[in-house]
DNA sequence: TTGTAAGCGTTATCAG
DNA sequence: CTGATAACGCTTACAA
C-alpha cells in the first residue's frame, strides 16, 4: 500500500498503462484524440500510482506557466482579503494558479515581487497597489505580459485599468451631509504619496466646490490609512478654532481612528459630529456606532481584475481597456443632523 | 532600449559574457568558485539583458522547487492574515517561495489544494486548518514531504505540530470570572466538526470542573465561529430559564455576535453580563466595549510553523516535534462583577 | 577556474 | 489513434 519508487513520472505511468508517454500526456490534458479504452487504462494507472504531473516540467515543456501574479500591499490590510479571494476563485475556476505577493508598501520589496513574477514566468499580473514603478512596467511590457492596474489611469497596449469611480460615492456623501445641514466638512486624507489617496482627496475637493463650500486647508489633515494615523489626524482636526461638524475619511480605518479620537474628547457620534468612512470593510459594520461609509466592492475589483487579464490573454485585441467600478454611500449610524451652533 | 529577442535564456547571457552556461549558473547561484572578474562580466550581462532565470527550469534541473505550501481555511477569516504574513516573511527571508491555498472549509477543495501542492513539488507543507484528510497525509508521507499541522495532536516522522495551549488561557479566564463572582458561565462553542473548536470546548469544561462548577448542557450552545452563528447561539443561551452571568466564546467573531445579541435584548456588557472572546484578533479591540479575550498570537504560530518545517527540512533528525504556543487572558472592558441577583 | 554534456519531466511535432 | 523523439532552460557531475 505504501513503499514508494524514487521518482514517479510520466514514464512509469506510461509503462504501467502500456502506452507511450505521449499518450499519457494527451490523455491527462484532455486533448480528445485518445481512444476511450486507452484513456481508461491511463487513468487507472494514474490513480493506482497516485501520479501528479510535475508542474515545472509542464511549464517548461509547454512554454506556459498557467500562473497569474497578484500584487497587493499587505494582506493584513482588511481591504485586501476579499479582493484576493475573488480574484483567486475566478482564476482557479479557469485553471490558473496564483502567485500572491505583498509589497508591504515598500518599493524595494515591490521590486522583489516583480522579480519573482518574472522568474515564474507569470502570464499576467494584477497590480492592486500603487507602489508600482516604471522600470517594472517596462520589464513586463518587454516580455509582452498583460497587466491590470488599480486606479493607475494609464491604459495602453496590454495594460488595462480598474477605475474606481470615487467621485460618485463622494458626491453622494457630501450631498447627504449637506442635506443634513453640514457646512463645515473636514477631510482625513490618506498618505500623500499614495495614488489612490490623492484621487480620493481631489474627488472630495471637487464635491465641496460643487456645493460652493469654501475649502479651508486646516480642515484637511493627513492620515496614513491606518487607525493610529486617523486618530492623530482627527485630533488635529478637532483642535482648530472652528472644528468641522462632519468628517469624511479617506478609508474606514482612518474613520475608526477618528471615531476613537472624537470619543476621547468626550464628543459623541453622530450627535456632536458626523463621520463618514470609505471602502465599507466588514469592520465598519461593527463599530459603535456602525459607520456610514462609501462602499467599494473589493469582490468586484478582484473579479474585474481577473477578467481584464483574461481578456488581454485570450483576446485578439492587444488594446487595454478601462473597467469602471462604482462607489456609493451606505448610510448607517455615524451621521446625523448638524448640531445647530 | 526596448525591442526584445524572443526568448532570453541562460545561453544568451553566456554568449554575451563570453563564458559557458555553467559559469553563468554558478555565478548567479553564488557558488563561489568563479573568478571575480568573470563573475563581474556575467553580472553585467545579466543586468544588460534584464535576465531573470526561469524558475521552472531551475526546479527541474536542480530537483528542488524551493516552494513551501501553506494551507489555510479562508483568507477572509481575520484569524489568518497575520499568520500568513509571518509565515511568508520568514520563508522569503530564507529564499523560499510560498504556495498559499484556501480550503474554504470544504473537503473537496482541500483535496484540490493538496493536489496543487503535489504538482508543484513543494518541499514542505504547513496545514493551518483542520480539513486535513487522511489520504492527503499519506500522499505527502509517501513522498517524504515534511508537514506541520496546527492542533492536530499527531507527531510522527516528518510531521510536527503546533500545539496551542488552550487550557492555560481558558483557565485564566475562568479564574478571573470566578473571582468576579460569576458561577453560571455559558460557552459558545465552534462547529462540532472542527478539531480546534472541540479542543477549546473541552478545555472550557475542564476549567469548570476545576472550580467545581456543575456543567449544565443548556449553558453550552454551538456557533460556527462566525458572527451570525455567535449571535444565534447567544440568543439561545439567553433564552434559558436561568441565563448565565458570563459567557465565554470559542472565538472573537462568535463573541462579537454574542455582543450583538446581548445588546439586542436590551442588556448591557459588562453590567448585566460579562463576555470573553478567544484569539484576540484586531477587531476585538474595536468593539464597544472592547473585548476581554484570550490571546493567541497568530504571528507566533506562523513563525513557529515555518521554523518547524525548516527544522524538518534541514534536520538530520526526521522526528517531528511539538511546538507549544501559549495563550493568555487579556482583560479589556467586556467583563465585570457578576450582578447580584 | 572553466567548459562539456547528460540529465530533469513534460509537451509537441512528425511519422506511421 | 499512437509512438519516437526533439525541444524547453536550467543544474551538476565530470573533465580539462
């Protein structure tokens, strides 16, 4: 039952099934041009020996790795698990393996990620982070590897882009706050060096202008997209001479930090101040009070990223495309009427 | 600057550096037996061509994949990201690549995970989930692949185990509740078919016995380690004729569900009822009130899992070992004195 | 220190 | 429908 030959390979299977290695290969790859009887003998041998073809040899022989790269910032950031899962499930369903790498927000590490992708000869890469650098893009392009980015803005040959429609959700949020009587609205931005954070910020500014609300620099504070950063930034925001009656945060973690800061100062949400997050991570339903936030479906991003890649991979057209993903306001309990002064 | 030959390989590099392919290989692998001058020529060529060795060919040629498998249940379960990250960081630092797979709590999918591992010829596997099945273990054993499990209990040749010391933390929690005057302590278990859930449950029972507290079946309800399950189970627990004054949950998600149920019933935590979670996921600091919980360091689990594998991989000894990971109570604000009746 | 050449386990082409 | 056999790109004795 156990007791095993040194190296189980296609030849042993062929021998056992009394066919050539070519026939084993054809059978296992379902190429169809094998007589059913023969195929059965092959499969019996495969099962009996518990044979699993060597993926490296397969890649080398066929010239196809059947691997897709997925680059994210940090799996511990609650934004990513859903995205990873949906991308992976879609890819697996199409017979692709995933090479998942984390940049940890570090350009050096991003370079290593890219290198690992190249060494494994991935057939396409989804870059769901903004640490992407130019040199890496070139190396991928030189090798004709399709890429899909998140919010990069560029669409070229073999480069597609998932474009999150920030303005829509943010406009909804500002309109909602405006209707509740809020006129002084603060913003807790993400780190200035982060592309998506900049886009969120400018969508916010545009929203204010639409309502003819003057933009006051002191009402915009920079966080780091983490709880601590949001907490610190919110403290600054609350310390100004005329603090805002409502705060919009660049992501939910920032909002949660703000929630903490607000409560530390003895203020209540939403009675004293309204708070709106961004992303709608699981966590935002669980805070006290549950967070009003702008939803961005990570599942949708992951699925679209995969399909964008698949299209580039199978497509006759090399042209990249833009895939929009909508955002919209989800009202929960962290927002309410502006307190009359 | 761009414009690229069809297939960049070691031979092109050798040609450019005016050496043999063997020398390129030796240089890039840092085997040391290359004259510095020669090495420089090689590296120059590598850089100039932007050469990245083909990992598949490498595996095939050397007979070593340099890949470690990591099997988890579900990356969206907040228990796992920390574990994955610490395992991965440790592995990367030692030059190993990771093949991460999710079982989604599904035995069929677990089988596919195992198959993918086998095809990729991973050098070791960390099975951090309990869907592990016997057949898979045998296939791995047949191929002499080291395995490290989480809470499996078995330690054999080439099989190590990370043993979480549940009893310690649970005893601490019960002692703590006991000192606060609690005598009726309920338990929200995990799914009965989950190994680690069963271990947690029996550690709880043992803790009760130590304090001579009678075990009442109606004070033990089964959840599913998710929020909804905890919520439903807690409702059952609160509906009995003499409800408990304190509840211990099998994991934090369950406790969070319980928190919800308690509040839905107009009760307050900890004034009316005390609540203790398990795991100490990030989230447990963010609930209202912050959750008293039993900490289990996922980072430690991930690191120990990797080192267990490394030991098995490098070790002269084939013998598996047991690696304990301690748990301990973290008191926050969801626990207080038992309400006098 | 360097080069030559035989694998490694597949796939794919080409005959039969 | 099936079988030989030449790639695929690297590593690693073995020779020089």
